[in-house]
């Protein structure tokens, strides 16, 4: 028994020692695990750092791509705004010119230029209607409708306006003994002054289309200057003048030069802006949304005139000539004053001046007053037999809002001429 107990003790001892060693091994294993855990933690941190760096780079790349995308998107819209409206406007103009061209013909007046002329009715005398500054022959639509029942009546568009061609950019011959050529850039100004306008009209109705004589010239604003200038040069052709709201050639000297400021400080820049807007296609958009209105308005204005005026308001060529007529107005005034000193109007020519008793609501009162003063001074420069009619309820738009007094003034001259010729068959 005693020996068995000893053997069991000796057997247990190694077992306990083995357990103690296993415990130590476990402790050692624990420290190893701790070291491994630290290493693993560092690796995780490094991976996380790398991942964050990659994400940051990715975010920066995405941000850069997003910025470039936004820039490209905006550039696309800018491209659309700059190129699409002009293209669409040009395409529309090409289509509309065929649909809206009024009845009439283009006549060659020399130097490769053609001018639009439309004549209605028959007989003598011929009535020639000349539009206000920067406007087309459409202003006379209601006047033509009535006068064509009595005689031959013609309307035309001055150089570059309406459906008349604008002068070409090339050298043009001048009637001098040495056949000298001058550059178009030097001559262009005179193409938009009263002297050239009168010469254009003479070629148009004489050599180009040969309208019956005598002539009754009806002009409004700058058209009245053309009528007077023509009569000074070709007085034997002219039976009578009807001047509607005539443009005084010394207007800029009235009331401290208020019209100089308005003409060159407001009207000129306005038409330049319209010309640029037409070139960019913006004007057409303005008309579509109702932000702009065509210039000839009134209850009786025909629909085809309204559409044609919208077309012209979108046409850069027409507006370029509007700008030029305004820009060279000082040269026009100077030419008119010089011619008056050289030649006077014959006393046998019947002259009627029509003015409205209403101020133009679109202009400030001081401009209306300055115009009225200039008009009174103009009357003193005309022959004593001139008749001045003040039209009740009319302003400078009377051509298409109250045309009856203009029609009556023309018929009065026709009746007087017919009586002097021993009567006629035309209706009165």
C-alpha cells in the first residue's frame, strides 16, 4: 500500500510540472498574441490610411471631373446662345423675304445697286412718296390705297432700307474728267446724305423706270429734305411739294442743342443696339415674347405691313442703313443749307406743309417744342405762297394713323393742275 501511494505521488508530480509548464507556455503565447495584435493594428492603420488617401485622390479627381463637366455644360449653353439664334434668324429671313416682299420691282440705279420701287394706279401727275428717317415705304400703305384711285402713285425704299440693296464694298466711279476712282470707304458717307438720296431718286424714276411727269413729291421728315433737294435740282420736273412734319435743317441749333444730344446720344445708340440684336438673333426672340414692338402701329395698319416691319426689324442690313441715315445727318443738313443759298425754289411750284397739333408722346416735351420752333423757321425759308396746314388730332405718325389730310393735300394739287390743263377725266 505504502509503495503504491509513493508511486502515485511520483506520477502526479510530473503531471503538475507539465501543467505548470503548459501554463507558462500559455502566458508566453499570450504575450505573442499581444505582439501580433499590435502588428495587425499597425497594418490595419496603414491600410486605412492608404484607403483614405485613395479616397481623397478619388474625390479630388471626381471634383475635378465634376468642375470640368459643369464648365463644358455651360460652354455648351453659351455656344447655343451665340450661334443657334443667329443661324435660325438667318434661315427665317431667307424664307420670309419671299413671302413678305411687297408688290414692286428692283431697278438698277447704277454702280451695281438696285432700288425697290412700287407704282400703283395710272395717269398724270405721278405722286412720289418718300418715307421718314430710317423707315421703309410701308409707312405710306394707307395713302397709296386711296391715291391710286386718282393717278399714278409710287413708293420706294432709299438705299439699304426696306427691300433696296445696300451699296457694295468696292471702289465706285465718280464723274470727273480724269475718271478718278475713290474708295468706297471715302464715298460711303455721301450715299446716306440728302444729295445722294436725291440723285438716287432721279435715276430711279427717270432713267430706270421713266415715271410720267409732272411729279408731286410727298416727303416726311428726312423724306421732305429729299423732296426739297430734288426740286432745287430738277424744278422743271416738279408740280408740287407736300412736306409732312418736315425735318428742319437747323434743328440742332434750337433750344440749346437738345436735339443733338437726343439724336446722337439716344437715337443713334438705340439703332446700333437693334442692329447688333438683329445680327445675334436676339431681336426675333424679343418680338416673339412681346418685349419689342414693330415701329408702324395703328388700328388701320394692314397685317402684311405689320409682318413686314417685324421682318425688317430682324434684318441687320436694313438696320445698318437706319444707323447710317442717322449718323450722317449733319452732312445732310449742311448740304441742304448750301443748296438753299445757291438756288431758290421756283414760285410756281405748289408747296403744302402739314404738321400735327399733338406732340409725339414718345418724345419729351422739350424735344417737341424745339422741333416746332425749327419748323416755323423752315416755313420762313420757303416761298411766300407756301400753305401750312395744322392737322387736328395728329402727330408725326399721321402717315399711318391719320392719312386723310395728306391725301387731301395731294388731291388739291392734282385738281388745280387739271383745271389749269382744261379739266380732266380723273375723279376728284
